[in-house]
């Protein structure tokens, strides 16, 4: 993971300001750089994860903005993927 703690803290701050429900830390397989993906809800999270997989990329972390950000930052990898709402249809 190339993102520093400061990068992630900035992205979390931006997610909070935008009213995002989730922050995905994406990982580009080509240059191995991390990048933020801001999602408002579970459906957007799963759409973004699908796009990452289809594009040959992946995610390193998924932060849930409704949980303690401080506690999630202490985890080795924050992986808080909500249930897929498409599964209930």
C-alpha cells in the first residue's frame, strides 16, 4: 500500500465533508498507487468494487464512516464492506 497515514486521514476528512458513507482505498495494479473512491451507500460500494475488479484493480481498505474512524485506522487493514443490497432482490 502506497498511501501514507496522512493520505488516508485526508481522504477520510474529505469523505466526511462530502457526506460519504464509505471510503474505498483503491489500488492500481499498473503503478501500484492508491487512490480514494468516495461512496454514499452500500450500493455504490459494491458498484465501485465491481468496477475495480473489472478494470484489473483491487481495493486495499474499505472504511465505514458510520463507525469510529480512529478504531478503523488502528486496524491492520480496515475492511468494512457492507452487505450487498442487490443480494436481497
